C-alpha cells in the first residue's frame, strides 16, 4: 500500500541492472527560482479539463531522467533518438563544461543481421568501457518492465550478439549484469541464475530448481512490494561468486485473479501472496561459485518462514557478506557477517525498536573496508552512523533533532556524507552534508531562499549535480549545477507548459499551515483556494488523504497530473485540502511516525477528522454541508473509515483501491505496523473499515481495478457485500484488468478522472454560496 495516487508514470520503472535515460532538449536560459505570484487568469489562459490533464493531447512537460556520470566525473551519458532516417537510439556523452555532445554508441551499430535497429531501453558498459550491454523489448513483470532481451555489443570488433543465444524466447531475460572483471554476464531466466562468458560460449546454469514456486535471484511478490527487492542477487567484488536469495513459495496461499477481457472464457491468474497472519515463503540466502556451480547456504537460525532477509550485500572487498536478518514482527534486526566459504554467520550488532525497524537499503562501505554507513532511529531521530567493520563501534555523524531522509553520497576524499533533510519544515527537502571524521559538523548545502523540494543526482566527488527544484506552485526545473560555486550551468528540463498553468491561471498561491488539534499535536496541511475566492461566502471542500506510514500528502513539491486535477477542481469552485495525521512518513521524528503502532486505520482518520473540525471552526468560508474526502490505496482505506465513523462530518467520499479488511493485505506491511492478527485482534478489527460499514450516511463511490495484484479487487467486493447487508446505498466502478494504479489501456485515466469529477459535481456541488 505504498501508493498515494498512482498514474501511468509508474509503468516506466528502470531496470536496476542498467542505466535508463531520456533527454528532451530545451532552450538554455537562467533558472527562475521561488514561488510564482498568481493573480487573475491571463486572457489567453485555457481552463484545465480532464482531457488537458490526462488525454492524448494533454499538457506536455520536459523530461530529463538522466544517465550515469562518466568515470572522470566530467560528463554524463544519455539515450537519445538517432538522427537520420535509420531510426533507433544513440548512447551519447555530454560534457558538463560546455555541453559538448559525443556519440558513444551509434544506432547504426545496434542492428542485428537482417533486422532493424534495437530500441535502447537501458544500457551498461563493461568495466573497461569496450563493450556495452543493451536492454530492449521490455515487458511488464509485476510493477516493472524487467522482462526483456539483452544484446552485447563489442565496440572494437563491432560484433553484436544476443545474450543467452538466438533460440531463447523473446523477453524472458532479467537483470543482466557484467561481472566486476568484465569476463562474464549473469542474469535470471525462468527463476534460475545463469552466467555466460563475454568472449562467447554457452550459458552456464547456476541454479536448477527454479519453477513457478521456486524463485532464485528475484524477490517474491511481497519482498518486492515491501522491501523493494527486485533483483535478488549480486556479484562478489572478485567476480568468483554470486550472492542470491532463494524463495520457496510452495506453502504460501494462492490468490486467484480473474481476467475476463481476453477471449470467450475467463483466465485465472494465480499469485502466491502471503496475507497477514498466513504462511510466508521459506527464504534462503547463500552464494554460488560461478566456476564450479556449487552453492553454499548461510546458516541462519530460526524458521525460514518466520524470519526475513530484507537486505544482503558484499561487505566491501573483504569477501564476506553483510546480512540483515529480521524476525517476523520486524522489531529486531540482527546484522550478521557471513562467510561464503563455510556458510557460517557471525553477529555484528542488533537493531531493536518497540514498534518496528526499517530495513537499511543505504549501506555504503568505506575505503579499506574499515566500516560502513548505517541509518538508525535509536536516539529518536533517523540519523547516519558510521559502524566499524566488526560492529563494535558506532559513530553518530548527524546529531540533532531532525531526520536524515536520504543518504545520497559518501565522499571520503572530500570528507563528507551528503544527505537530504529538512530540520525546520517537514514538508520540504534540502541538501546537507556532514563531516566523516572528528567532531561531527553538519551544514546546509542548498542555498537559503529556495523554499520547496530539492533533489540532487550527485556526480562522484560531489563537484557537479543534476539538480531538480520544485514547490507546490512551481513546476520542476532541472539544471546542471556546479556544487562548488552554486552556479547553474544550464537548464536540462524547464516544464514551462506546466508552470504556465500556475502563473497564468486564476488561483491564488497554495497555503501551507498547521492545524492544532489539541494535546500539543499540530498537523501539517495545505489548502488550494478557488478562483475569485470571496472569504465572505461558503465553498465546498475536498480533502485528499493517505494517513499510513508509507506516504506523505502534505509536501511542498510539484504534485504532477494528480495535483493539476486538484487545481482544475479549484477552478470549478472547490476548496481542495490535505491534512497529514500522525504516523505518516514525515520527517518529524520516531515518536511522530511510530505512535500509530498497532493502531493503523485508527489514529489517522481520528486525527484528520479533528483537523477538519478545527478548520470548520476557524475558517467560516468552508461550507460544513459540503465536505468531501478522497484517497487512493491507504488513502482509500482512510476515506472509508472517515465516511463510516464520522458521517456527521463528510457528505461525500471517493475511495480508490482501498483495503477493506487489514487481514486481506500482505504479511510484511500489515504485520510490521500492526503486529500479528492473533496478537492484536482488537486492533485489526478497529483498523479495518469494513467493521464500521453500517455507519455510512453520505454519498460513497468505490473504485477498483479487477487486476490489482496489490490491494486485491476482493476488498471492494467484501466491502460492497457488507454495505449491502447493512442496507446502505453506494456506487462502485470496476476497471477490468487494471492494476493498483488504474492506468493501463487507452483512455483509462481520462475515464477515471471524468468519473471522479462527475461524482463530485453531482454530490458535492461546486461554487460559492
């Protein structure tokens, strides 16, 4: 339930083994900073419509996804359409200073015999930069396009061959990657690991038990969704071994999805999906010798179905493996050092929390393997520590009452760790750096006066960066930045078409504020006021909500097309707002986030309701008879809770892809925040909106994709069943075969948002009174 609002962009997620990039050139001009003042709409302004936002002729933005930085840190690499009639894609290098463009891999070299140029969706250079691995023909696999074909190009001989051989079925290879010494390529096919020589020769199958139920080198469904484990293997630094996960899903409950749009008969799609309190996969981790094919499993203590291995990686160049080993409740993480030769593991330290511990996906090893980075909330805030190789010494490098949001780079030569934080405003994001040795010293790198959200893709050594700046009312601008001087060299993406909607439109600036709900609790919120706002009149208001630990709706950043839809509603005469309750993923400290432990679905709706009541009491221009609420995924659940438990407050609600009963959701997510169902019976009951179905009095629309493999369509049917039993009228819309994001197939997004808009216009009439 990680999504807040999912749109078509989620379909284009990069394959981790390769670098993906796309460039849309824009004219160079100085970067304009700050929040744009907004007054009356300009004469040429075209009001927003669903078609302008989501349709075939929708407003187009500029894109620059970026590529890898060059080894000399003087340039970056990107994929661009080839110039000329031949088609295909070039892989090009841009110089940071001056912007000179050089074609590294021309499309003319990427043409199989008798074929057409390969469409480059991703690439990876060999360590000596003389060969390149090309990913093409990507096909959906869960929430990625990881299935595809790989081609190997020798830049010296110009020879081009398909990895795995010509007889392999199309789009069946995943996560191909060069070995560190450049002599082999490893990949996953049909749930088994393979290697093959770069110089040519037959592939070698390293695992042989892969099947529909045994998975090698890939995360199972729930590990991918909740731990982000997609590619579940990695090369050793000496290229002799591969560390990998093995999942035995045979004991996991099978959920059957049904596809009804693909022929005369329905098609059943089975999915091994562990729901809260049920059997998990049996997980093993080990290493395989690529020479002999021998596998050595690490000897982890405990039932492999009652413990997790969320993260595992090679411990620098030491030849050992660092393993994070969690109990099922995820409140105790053992950090272990594994010996690939024997399978023995040695404890380094233990991370504990009364609520839950987050997996560390930002472990970086220091030079000479003397230690590694570690993120911990042990002092009440999420901080960066440097831990010695043996785990006995832990050095806090970011002291203070604030959270480290994201560790970007450890520059040992320069002596700094670069990270994202926002000590003074949890709705914003800025770049900071901390010293690696001596007395800890932390300083802000992002210049003052640029309020909003800043993202950085730092080149090695942190001299250069691709920098993206946005705010709620400022479309993203990406520029190339000299970090030593703070100078913008040139703009890479401007998104002026989006910015014109804000600058030329009729809406006043968005208001960010805090709502005091008593007891010392203040909630972050934003409010969009309608066009021609008159405070002496009353307006309907729509609240966007999420309210669970995986998201944050109150953020001072550009919100994409979903936010444009909110602006469209404001142009029509709505107030649009959002309130973040306690427990969301806001950088306000451990206590703020974990106060909801064992109370998901309980505290969030209560906090939001208290915030709504406070706004009604202090803002007389809100019409108490026209208060609406809507949300997606966890926000859909929060919407259902709100409509059922606070029927005096909300007259209209829209719940998209919501969880009806927490026992219907996956084990890792739900148990992390709620504990086991048998140990928290009352919490699961109170935290599930289906418990309160009889409380509905207002207008409710439920929307769900029948092909949702995350929050199953089963949730909407069980919710509808309960509402029918309670005699409650409601509306529902099922989108055939669409997944959790409800974006697949032509016309879906336009249809969906037109549906939502009509429902609001009918049941929550717009305009001042």
